[in-house]
C-alpha cells in the first residue's frame, strides 16, 4: 500500500508540474515586438466591382424569309465583316421545287438550282459569331435566329452609388475572370450610365469596361472582377497597418523615444490604406521609429527596419 501511495503522489506531482509548465510557459513569440522606421513609398487603395463579360452590341441574325437552311459558312468565334455572306437558304417554294426535281436526276436538279437562286444571309456589321443556333437542313421562319453576332466583348458591371465617385471615364482598370483568377487583363472605363437602377434595394449605376486586347479566352457570360484605383500617393509616409492602434475615434502608435528607446503614445492621422500598409498624414516623420508586433515592416522598407524584441531594446 505504501508503494502504491508513493506512486500516486509522484503521478500527481508530475501532473501539477506539467500544468504549471503550460500556464507559466514564456510567451515570447506572442509578445515579441520589433522596431521599424517610417518610410516613404507608394501606396494605393482599390475598389473591386463584380461584373460579367457580354457583347457591347448583340445581334440575332434572322432570315428575311421562311424556308430551309442550305449551308452555314461560319462557326462560333469566327470573325466576320460587314456584307459577308454567312449562310444560304431556300425559300419554302424553292425547297419544295428542288425536292421534287431531285427525283428526275442530278442534271435537272442542277438546272433548277441555277434558275432558282438561293437567298443569302448577310452580316450587317464587323464582328464575330458568338452563337450558331441552327444547322443546315433545318426549317426556319423569319422570326427565328440562325446566328448571333457581336461587335466586341466587354465587361458590364454595376457600381454602388457610394463608389461611383471612384469611377472615371477612360480610367485604367484591371480585369480578372473567375475562370482564370491568376491572370489580369488591362481595360478602360468606356461608359457610365446616367440613370440609376435599383437592385435588391441598392442604387447602382451600370458601367461598361472595354478590354485593351480581347483574348481568345473571353466568352460571353463569364463572371469577372474589375479592380480600379480609388486613391493613390507615390510618396506617402508608410507604416504597417498593425502598427496603428485604434481606440474609439483615436488612432496612435507606440513611438520609440529618441533618448531612452522607451515607448510613448503618439497620435497620428492616417490616409490611404491597403491590405498591408497605411499612410501617415500627421504625427510622424520619415525615419521615426515605432514598435510593431508584425514580423514584416512596410512594403519595400526592409533596409530601413530594425528587428529585435523588447528585451534587446532595453539591453536585456
């Protein structure tokens, strides 16, 4: 019994030691800080708009007569020019006549084909084919679409009225397709609607974005994201976003004292902010040092950083 009691006491003691170790374990990594300098560099903030690829002008090509399609000369994606013959079709009368004459042999058929000419379907614009909706041999009416044409593919998006101030005509933008999220395509703002539309109780304005070069990968209906610069400063005073502390309406940093390297509270006024850095408008100057918990300083400022924990600052 005595041995069992001693073993239990030993186990309890080990458990207590392990628990104390967990709770009293130094949290140097969590409390580790570094000193960085305020640096000058470029910063910009972006506005992202969701949209979709669509034709600027979409035209459904319908025949002027009812009949039967004899031949379609184009395929989807093919470029066409204004006045180009895209298909041939026979009127209902011609189709019925040729079917009857065909029973009399090929010579009679050829003679009547020369006499009774087919009707062309002609492109009314310069563009390309985005849909081929009928095939040779099918009967069509004058109300049915044979081909769908477009002059150019663009990105159409809706901008919330609160973000409309950031959208300018001829502004350069970046287009990303959901099908290819790793590729960006340059574009320009081509048109901004003057009349608003209410969608889901939100007032929006339609915007058309023209790609600088339309790649082969663009397809009508693709989801797209348009990114445009809302604000920019090429020579801003920069700090990492995590260096700025916000309490209520007050913003401040823990600046490093010039004489004793101790921290003191310094109020700041901030400007442009992106995902990593923030612009300092008032309160600091270039080269001043502040404490920050981040392991990385402002973008492009590695050579101006001073790394080290609180202990190293005070000589411990």
